[in-house]
């Protein structure tokens, strides 16, 4: 809160801040996620911070840069190639879902870990892919030629979509690779990524949760950190080294580019570079939108997920079977839950919305007199007006999504909707049953990992929250049901969960196998479908207004970003993250947010062992690791009797950078990125070099675990180790 006497001083301070934000001073050189094809503009700065190789080694047009050793891992992580035989290093939490698919109570890789003893033991992972970005080119001229700046909405979108499809087709034909064109700078630029996606990926190494997920949600998003968050996979290719579906005839991918590993360590202040795929950031939005995140969406999600996680934890602790079913889902839900708490705290500590408002004052002053950007002066007033009525709807829909659709059974009601659609296709009986069976088979993943008793508890918990917060705008069907059950959640839940077909595949199949074209009644009667359908109808009453708001903001944000760039032509802007390949550079740097703690820049195995607590699963250090620690049996990887574990640096990363290679001044691998520090997670909206840190596993810890814990030294023989 501003007091009057302080406000002049703060205004001046704010203006200095704004000014510094706009000059390219080394003090904030760490902010930014750069398109690799534009790195030349940063070479001088990177060199002044320590880079020792030409930027052309990182990326070049000839296609021989280090980008060829970086992959989009699955749909939302990064991985790096670390041997000529296509060995890929990524995070434990990035491999978690794949390993979950390979695990059972008999093969519990979360408890025991998995390290292949040779290449024949590597396990194929159904559906997993990795994508290389071979080249990146600016295609703005082709996509935006002749399109008026004020053209907006569906007309603009459809012209651009058509041009993108045509351009991608041409580029695919000429390169014989995939081509993906995406908007940058909110649609002011378009770039193409020319890519290859490999589809035969096999699991090679995965430490047990006691290493790879050590500290669990307690340490997640925190520094200091003691998690060995890594796993290893291998890419397989056909006889021509090209992508192919799984086949036992496929061979390990022959990699021209792979990272050398530097096991010589680093010290505070050393140059670092992270290469990877950050997912979403919104650095240039207005205070109006930032306040929606800070005041509405983050707090609601946190509240709903706190309740859901409490229920899940209770059931998971009571049964190993439920633990295995829910562990991957839980990690996902808890990850956002904790990140948003750090984000809200960081935005608050930095007064980020206040700073946005100050910037907006300066912007408006500039815009009022700008001749070059005549549209600029009405942008902020229009945004203000658009945002002024929308908050109640954003609130409501956030509860719809997090509370109601956060109940698995209701969310799965959508699948019942798909079954109903099959009945409308006028198929003969056999074709109908085949089609229905296909839909049910596509739900295997859901059934494998579902526990109805757990979900029923979630239903009772989240519905109470929903009814409390949204009691004036409930879907009519929810209201009448609740009344019919005497305003008691318990009998209502009881009936829903005992009458739905969704509690087991067998139950659902028993209806499907008897279905005739005239008969969809069993599904229409299903309470899960009815609840989902009621929620859907309810959302239809607000979604048009919400989407009109977002469309308008999208248009205004394109102009706003363009104008911000016009206002500061000397500053080099970076595009918001959009899950495309980026580089970010910084330095190894400790973190001491509020004073005397003086956290070091590095943690060690000794510190992890000191946290050992066998009464808590997430803090139980595996026995074998404790023995290695006792004997100081670190092989080549320890340093004077200690084993480095994780470190922090000042690179600007985001979700999606998980698994990213962290390189030293020579472009050699020193670690694998896996997280950010709590108060710094607001860097998706606002980057503060004093608080923002990326957290990485030290490569020496990875090598130690592979060799000494996993007895998989054969993998290390494939790698090229330097610095030792
Ligand atoms: N916070 C990291 C990221 O965003 C790691 C998540 C995995 N760890 C966990 N305890 N859930 O993805
Ligand atoms: N753990 C995150 C991920 O899965 C990366 C950390 C971050 O958001 O910075 O991508």
C-alpha cells in the first residue's frame, strides 16, 4: 500500500527502474529467452559474461549447431543428447508418466529404480516422442504481407491460418521434414521451426523416487534442493537414421551432435547457458491482466487444489495400489498448486502490479504524443474498459474448472458424451458396437489409474467449496439435486458413484456389448454424464462473453507489444515463451532472498543424507545410497570427499525447460535444469534478477548415481567426459 508521502520518492524510483528496464545493461542481461537464430545480437554481452565459443557453435544456418543435441521431450519437457548413440538425458519428473505406464506393484520402478544392464534391456515407451529443431527461420513477411494492422478477430485469424498451412506445406516439401509456424511477440512476428520427431524411444535409466523425487512437494520449487531429478532414454531410428515407429529392427540413433560432459565443476559467477523449450510466459501484459492472475485465478486454484490434494494424500498413504495409480496425477496437480503460491508471493514481494501501473503511466505519456504509433494511445484505456466487467466471470469459470471439473468422474463425463455421439451416427448394430468399444478402449488410461472411493471423497470436498463460493450462480441441475438429497453431499455422492458406469471398464463394457442403435438411455441416465452436461450447459452461458474478452485482449496485446517495442527501439526484446526452442544465459549464483540466510549456490549429498527420515517416504534416502555416502564411494565424481548434488544460476527459464541442458562457457554440459526457486517463479510475468534462479542437478551427481547406485557404468563409457 502506498502512503502519500512516500509516493513521489517511489515514482522517481519507479521511473529509474523503468528506464533501466529499457537499456540493455549487463545488470539485467540474464532476463530473456532468445530465439537461437538471433543470438548474434547478444554475442558481445555473452562474451563479457564469460562465453568462450562463437555463437555459431550454438546455432547456425548450416544445421551443424548444438540445437541438434537438444530435443523437445514428450509434449512439454526438454532433453539433451549425451552420446553418439542417441542417449538422452532429461528429468526424473519428465520420465515419470512414461515409467508409470511401465510400472506395476510387481515392477515398482518408483520404489526400486530401473537401470538397463545393456542395450537389450532398454524398455520401449508407447507413445513417447522426441523432436529435434533442425532450423529456425523468420517467415513474418510471408505470413503478414499486406495485412492491415487493425484487422482483427476471425477474419485476420483465418487469413493467417491459411497462409500458415500453405507455407508449412511448401517448407515440408522442400526440406522433407516437419514444419511448424508459430506466432511470436503476440502475433507481430512468425517463425518456422523445421523439425524431426522420433517415435521409438526407450527407457534406459530411472533412479528410485528416494533419489529422483527426493523431497517431494516439500522441496519442490524451493532452494536449497536435494533432488536427483534425472532419467535417461534412448532414441531409436530406422536403417537410414530417420524417425520410425517402434520396431525391434530399429537401431540407436546416430547423433552427429551431442553434448560433451564437463565433470570439472564450476564456481559462483561462472557463465551458464540453458537451451530448451520454455512453455508460456506473459512478460508484456497490462496490470489489468496481471491482477486477474494475482487476485483471482492463482488464489482459486490454490484453494481448490489444497483440498483435493489433502484427500488424495490420505487415500494414497492408506494403499500402495492407490499410491501407484495417483502418484503421477498427484505430481502434476501439486506442481501447479505450489508454483502459484510462490508466484503470488513473488509478485507481492516485488509489487509487480504496482510496477506495471507505473510503467503504464510512462507508456501512456509516450503514446499520447507518438506519431509513429497512432493506435497506441487508446490501447490501455480500451484494456481497462474490457477488463472492468469481466472479473466475476473469470472467478466463476475458475471455480467451474478447478472445483467441478477437478472431480475426475465429472471430467470423464465428456467421454460419455463421445459415446452418445456414436449413437447419432446411424450405424448398423455391429459397426455401432465396434465404434463404442473403440471409445471405451481409449479410456484405458483413465480406468487403470482411477479409484472411485478416492474420487468420491474429492467430490464431497470440492462440491462443498463450489456451493459455498458460487451459490448464486449454480447450474440449475446441481441445485435441484442438492435439494433433492436434503442439502446433504453424502447421499448425493453415494448415489452418483454407485449408479455411474464409469467406476470400472467392465461395468461400462457390459452396457456397450448389449447396445442397440435404438438404445442410448443407459448413458443419458448416467449421473456422471448428467453432471458433466449440466456443467457444460452452465459454462455455455458465460463462455461467449469470456472468449469475446480474450479475443479483444489478444488484439490489444498485439498492438501493445508492438508499441512497447516502438517506444524503446534500443532495447532488444525477447518474445514470450511459446514452447519453441530458446537459449537463456546467466551465471552460477547463490540465492539469499531476505538477508542473512546466505544459501550457497550448491547443495551436496551430505545435506540430503542429513534430511533422511524413514518415517516420511519423500525423505527416505535409499539404503544403498547411504552406504555409498558412508564409504564416500563417489568414484571419479566427488570433490574432496563431498558429492555435489544441485546448483542454482540466474537463467530465465520456465515450465518446459525441465530437463534442459545447462552448459558452461565452452558449451559443455554441467547440469540438467529442473526447477526454479519459490519467490522467483513469478518470472513468467516479471523477472527480478535478485530473486529469480533456475535449479539444476549437478551432472557429477547424475554420473555418480548411474555408475555407483545404478551399476550402469556401461552408459558412462558411451559419453565424452572432459574436465577430469
Ligand atoms: N517444479 C518442477 C517443475 O515444474 C518439478 C516438478 C516435479 N517435482 C514434484 N515434486 N512434483 O516441473
Ligand atoms: N519443473 C519445470 C518443468 O517441468 C521447470 C521449472 C520451471 O518452471 O522453471 O518444466
